[in-house]
C-alpha cells in the first residue's frame, strides 16, 4: 500500500477500487460477513468526495456533548448527570440552520433545533423508540470548517447496552477520532481497547483530556506524561494530547485544538481524506488476509 501514495490521483483511485473489489470477492467466497460494514464504508468513500467525520468518542460522562457545545459556541446538544446521548448526531456547515432526522425505515423529518433533545436524548427518546438512525444538523457558524462534519456519539460503558452498540457500529465511518477522556479518571483499560479498535479505522487519533480544570497545571502535565508512557508501553505508539475545559481557559484550549488539528483538516481536506481512505483500505486488506 505504501507504493500507492506516489501514483497519480486517478491511478491511485483505480488501485483502491481494485483492492477493495478483491477484498469483497474474497469475503464473499469465504463468507466473512464481519467485514461487510468496513467494505461498504470504503466503497462509499471512493464513490464520492465526502466530508471528514470528526467523531467525538469515549466513555459516558466523559464530557463529549459539553465539549461539542463549547466548540460550536452554543448549547445545542443535551447534557445531563446521567447517560444522555442515544443517537448519532452529525453537525456540519450550512448556509441555513436546520436539523434533519433520518429514521431506520428511510423516512426523513425536518425538525426545529429547539426540539432536538426529543430525538437524541435518552430521557425524551428512551431506547430510541422513535427509530432514529442519525440526525444531521447544518449551522452557519461552522463556516470556518468547510469539509468537516462533527459527530456526537453515545457514550461507551453506559448501563444502556444499545448506546454502546450504536457507537461501536458507527466506528468504521470515523475519519478523525477525538477520544474524550475525563481528567477525573484518566486512561483506563476500556480507553486502550477503544484506541486499539480505532487504529484499524483511522490514522488520526487524538486524545482529549476533558474537565482539565479539575487538575492543576502540574497535574495536567503529569497526566499527559502518564498517557504517553502508557500508550508507548501498551501500543508502542504515541498520540497527540489536548487539554480542554468548559469552565476555565476555554478559549485558549479551543484555539490550540483549532490551530493544531481542525483548521489543518479543513484546509487540507482532500489530502487528509486520501490518507484516511488509504489507511482504511490497508487495514481492511490486512484483516482480510489474517483470515
């Protein structure tokens, strides 16, 4: 796969399609149905020029929705003291503020943003009784990030099993992963397990230490060093780590994340997307070969 990167754009596209076609053929012959989701995602990425999905992932109550609300500059997503998010919610730039509910039966419904929690929160849509597959939101305020789509996911480790199932089933679609880890319980085994899974789907994995205001500046650096040492020991890799708090130094934390990650992804979207697709197909091929 490394040799592909030096090929002209159209040739690379053709090579990707050939590799994916061979993987699909092998999986059909050997009845390896567990890879069908990844194959379909890769196929979709090759057939269109999509947005880069910047997914916020992590354990429940890690501050994912609060972080996104802060980043967006408005209280859009519901938050609470119990597991809240029950549905995948995608947010991108659009000239008009709108929200569209897509149900599993294929039907769509335009809703007012003020009623969003009635569709994506556990309290008002328990067990996803409204059969919502995904909610897509467009906001004019995201004009600085064309080409990116922010994705809020249900928390992992929740008492609600289907929250975890929803998040895990969506993982193959991740473009860039922001793994939210709360400062009050930094880097547990379930976080390492999620990182191991994400490695198969994206080369862009960023750790986001939320609720950083709970730690002193010295403690913050201590936790970051702990992250890096643990990840090097367990995964033989290092990952960027960003601090974030919605209570203190929020603008400084936001600027650091925007400058080092979000603007780069948006400005270089085409190249970044090719890198993500190449990673997904290489990982898929290696997994297929392992059978």
